[in-house]
C-alpha cells in the first residue's frame, strides 16, 4: 500500500505544470482526485508483480521527461511527437539538450531505478475493501466530471475521459496509438506516382524555371510584408513582382504531416495523400526535377517527406553536401547546389524544390552573425519571451535574404518562385512554445507569396492576372499543389482542387 501511495504521489506531481495554473477553487479537488485515482490504479497494478516491474518504471521515466517538455515548451505527448523523436537527427535533438534537461533526466532516472528496486522487492496482501471503497468513490465522480468536457479546468481531474492529458495515461495512450500507426506504415506499399494523374501541358517559348521553397516554422504575422512593424523582410518588400497572399491556413502543425500534404494532391478534408509529389507530374512533361533539402536523408527509416518526394532526376540532402555539421548549416548554403542545378539544366524546363530549415528551434542557430539584428537573442532553457522573439525575428530576416538571393539567380529568366511554410510557431502565447498543437492559431497561420520574373509575366499574362485576383482571399494549403502545377503550365482536368487555369481556358 505504501508503494502504491508513493507511485500515486510521483505520477500526480508530474501534473504540476498544469495543476499550478488552476484557479484556487479547482486546485484542492484536482490534487485530491488525482492522488486517489492514481492510488487506485497503482494499487491494482502493484499486485501484478511482473506487469508492474516491466511497465511502471519506463512509463514513469517517459512521463517525467514529457512533463519537463510540457512545463518548459507546452508540448504535449502524442503519437506524432514519438514519430518526430524516431525520425530526428542527433544534431536536431542536440539543440534541445540543456543543462536543466540533463539534471532533470538524471533525477528521473534515479527515481526510476529506485522504483524498479522497490517493485522487485515489495510485498503486501491485496485488500479488496480498499479497492472497493475507492471504486465506489471514483466511479460516479469520474462519470460526472466526464460530462464537462468543454471546461478546461475540469479536464485535469478526469483521467479516464482525458487520457491525452493526464500522466501516466497519456503516455500509455500515446504509445498505443503510435504502435498502431507504426505497424500500419510498415504494411503500406509504395506511393502511387502523381504522374498517373491525367494531365495536359501547355509548353512555353522559353525554358521555364519553377522554384518552390518550403519554409519551416515560419508564421505569417512575423513577416514585415504582412504588416509586422519590425523590418524582418527588407529585401522582399522591395520586389515589385511579388504577389503576397498574407497568412493562409496550413495543413497541420507538424512538418511530418504538413509537408507531405503540401507536395501531394492532399486537401484539408483528406490530408492523408497516398500519391507522390508534384515533381512526378513535372517529370512526366519533360521537366528536369530536383529536390534540395537542408535536412538529412535517412537510409534505414525515411521520413514521410522523403517518401512523398517520389521519382526525381536529382535529390540533394544536407548530409551529402560536405562536412558541415548540423549546427553550422544555414539555408543560404543551399544556394550553391541550386545555382549549379540551374546552370546544368539551363536549356530545359526545370522544377526545383528547396526544403529549408527556416525558423526551426533553436532559432538562434538558424542564422549567422550578420543577421543578429534584434538583441538579445538567446534561446535557452529560461525561454524568456523577448529573447525568443528576437531570435525568431532574426531567423525570418535570414529567410528574407535567402529568398531574395534565389530571386536574383532567376531574375533574368522565365521563372517563378513560390514560398510557403509548413506550419507556424508559438512564441510564448499562453505559455506555449514551438509547434505541434493544431489548435493553436499561430501554429497554423503561415506566409504564402509568389514572385514572377518579367519574362514569365509576358508569357503568362492570364496566370499572373488570375493570381492577383486571389490577393485578400481566405486561402489554405489546398491551393499549393494545384497552383504550382498551373504555374508550370500543367492542367489537371479531373480534379476538384482550386486551380488558376482550367482546361477550358
């Protein structure tokens, strides 16, 4: 019984980041309910010795680490977070390792070891009366609390009906959902090529260069061209051929969900596309196709993005660009392979996609010294909102320079540059940092704009005029796939997606 009480206390204390935010009227009932509920569950589990020894310690450690990230960044555990951990690189993960996290993890590991020892050597008789009394108290209480699902203060005291929020049940639910999705992914076959879609191509008199830039963690309201008071886009704001659509709605708040949807025929209603990217259609119609990424390619476990790219003429990833470490790599380093690709295929139509690192945390590591405009810009475990905001704005400033450099490479060509981000980012709103929360509006509001060269405008007056008519419209990433194809002169007759050009035009 003492061990069950200890476990109840430890799991309940992990909820402190949520509990301390409760109004006083809810605080004591929340603590009492969590302690009783956890004691009831742990008392039962502790009397199944083998189950307890092999499940409680690892679940406690996972809950402790998750509690840390929720307390600091407001990141809740779910199956997508586990997939991110599985697919991340050591460089990316290393940017989140702080002194505080190491100390916290060491304490959690020590407690886990102690729990393992106690569970192996515990003894005690099962008392059915204790279980019966707790059951009689908790069952009707949990049932009644479950009816107040829309009350954010009540959800904390109803573990049975809110397994996505309460430790350790959120961890168990997450692992179960992750396992199901993981095995489903293993059994999936190859994606169908987008080249199989019926399509019509309208050729142009000059070689056409379509450059798509997929940003990372960039939110629309931090772009000067969208009304932000800071000078974060001083170069783009001067471009006369830039059509800015302001903020649009992203497919998701995670890269692994959003980017595959952006580059395939997915829609907001059906974001799980089973086809490959638009590059398959471009290749079908004679374009030289290239994917250039600031991220690494996994050999044994490709990400959903790399799986969705499909068949391209050339794919270039960060880990094939030389001996530059993860922390020293900037998006501007993609300009060299881009320029080489443009030169090598100068006489051909080209469709090139650049997948950037943009404003991914750690923001202060996304730009070199020359973009340290807004100071101080420290990004550390203290998570000071103003410093985080300064670092983030500096990363947008670096993105502005990067995009301006791309435009300069194709200014005298028949070319289009399309930019949007996969998702936005929280910068302290209601204590949230980072991304992954689909309900946070700042994580779903992303920039979207298109630049065209003078040559492109002369050859595609109707397309440019149609684009301008959509400025001010409420848009989402639903337009990304079909508009990119239309900008390249490819029409899809059998589609319900939003288009710039239809077969009848």
